[in-house]
């Protein structure tokens, strides 16, 4: 589907290099999803101006798009020159493409964070377990996070402890049915709920990790442990507006229940969904999606969707049948005439890219003049603002974000 100006506003053209606070509607529920091609970081601006950050996707080198946006936000009229405070900082789960840079953010906002949320049992014990896992699997780097990412997780734990113990931030566990925040804003009730993980999935994840470590110590080959098994999700409700930030919550597999355990408690409709686990097939709960009827689905690619990484073309085609699908970074899919195509971009080849890979570019986009990768993709983002009736007021693409629709003749493809 394509934004038609009624259900989903048409995004500004030419596509801007980055999201600015002026792109958001005032006194609205606004969400900015940054997705440079590897993970995601989300900034939430509530109707009264409260700002929250959910996850982090990159350690800042030259550019941190989240902190850049927050600095711009702090200069907005009405902030009265006061240092910006964060109403909440949330880590949905301990996977490096969702926590990179979050510790540095907490460090930069020491004493200015009001609430911190993370899943239970993701603390010092988990960090120690990861370090042990890393030690025993150094010979196979594919199985382990980079050392800097382990240190980044340790930094998050230290900063969250500092925020709560020394600076008065309120700590709550992100888990199913947990009410994290509530109040009234602009005359309408607002609340943020945890929609996962289920408590038994957390127990299963912890037991699995400890079991893998026990086997490693006994000289066995590394078993499988998936950090996404401990992923949480957030539901933001304001009046009739609903936004689901689905983290990397997966569908049922073996003893892991995932969406099956939590989906019945998520009321529909939901106007905006940040698709779970980069819109992978293993994270798509078809019955829940049908019931929620999202108007807009925002997808963040994993590793630029190279190889068989999500999102895959058939899944985007599937989602596009009922929703407008915005992807924060152009996927590097193999060339095929049946693949979904960018609506606002023009097909071209990246400089130095694999000639078998098709990407989308922007004729009038400032980012199209910048070499891709690294800092060039850092500002890729999608922003949306809703009013209390659930109407989408604004929809903005930035950097290499675009709306993807199936190519002609593929709408019936499952």
C-alpha cells in the first residue's frame, strides 16, 4: 500500500537527510524509529513533551543520531532552556543490535532520567554469563558478540544501577502485563504497558543460557542460545491511539511461547507497529496482525537484509497487502523483478556494492550524495505523529528510509 494522504499522510518531498523536531506534530503522540541497517533505536515524544528512549543500535563514533535528535529537541521553544530530561529509558532485551550505545546515552543523561525499564534477570548475573560464554567460544566468532558489545551491556547495567541508586530514577521490570507509566495528557488517559516477555519465557531463557555454559565447561560444543527469547514489547495507549513497539518478540517454538502467551492481552486496533524482529517470518503472528489491523508498519532491517537476514521480500509483500510498510534502510536484496520496490526512491546501484544487489536511492535526497555505510546510514529513520483519535497526523522518512510496495502482479503472493 502507498500513503494516500488520508489514512497515512504523504511524507515530505524531497526526503530530508534527518528527522528534526519540527517534523513532529505538536501535542501529539510521536515516535521516531532510527534504523541504520543493523538494529534500531526509538525516541518517543508523549503529548505533554515527555521524552523516552527505547533501545539503542550503535555505539557513537562520530555521530549518534539519537543524541543528535535529543539535542535538537532540547532547543525547541517551550523547553525554557532547561536541560532535557528523559521520562524513561527502556532496554527491551539484551541483544547487541538493541542495546548498542544505550549505556553511553544513560551516561550522558546522568541525573536526568526519571525511569529505567528492562527485562528481569538481565543484570550482573547475565553479564557474567555472557562473559563466560564469550571466553569459551572465542574460536568461533560467529557465535559470540564482539567484546565491545559485552562491555556495552556491562555499561548499561552500571548506569541503570547508578540512575536508580544515586539519582532517584524509578526502576520497573519490563514484562507481560506490567503497567509502566500512566496519567492524563491533553485531556486523554495515557499509559505504557509491557506486552512481554512472559515470565515462563524468561525462566526458559535463563535456564537455557546456564545450560549452555555448563556444557561448555564440560568441553561440549556450544549449544544454541537466542537473546531474543527474553525480548519485551511496549504498548503505548493515548485515548484511542495505540502504538506497539514489538522489540524482537518471536512466535512460539518448542517450550518458548512468545507471542502466543501475550497476544490475547493486546487490544486492537493498533495504528502503528514497529514490526518485531525486523519483520522476520519467525516473529510474525498472523492472527494477532489480522486482529490489530495496523495502518502503518515500520520495519528495521538486520544487517541490511543481506543474504537471508530479515526482512525478506515475500514477508514485506505480505505485510503490504493491508498496511503501509516503511523500511528505515534500503534492503540489499538480490535483484528480482518480483521484489517489493521503493515508492519514493529511484533504483540505482550503491558505489562499491555487490553488482548482484539492488538498492533504492533518492534523486533529490541529500544523503544520496554521501557514501553509504557507517555514518552515512546513521540518520536513516521513520517518524510518525498521532492524535488522540488515532489519526496519523504526520509521516516522515529520512535518509534512506522509504515505503515499499509489492511489484505489479505480486499482491497475491503469500
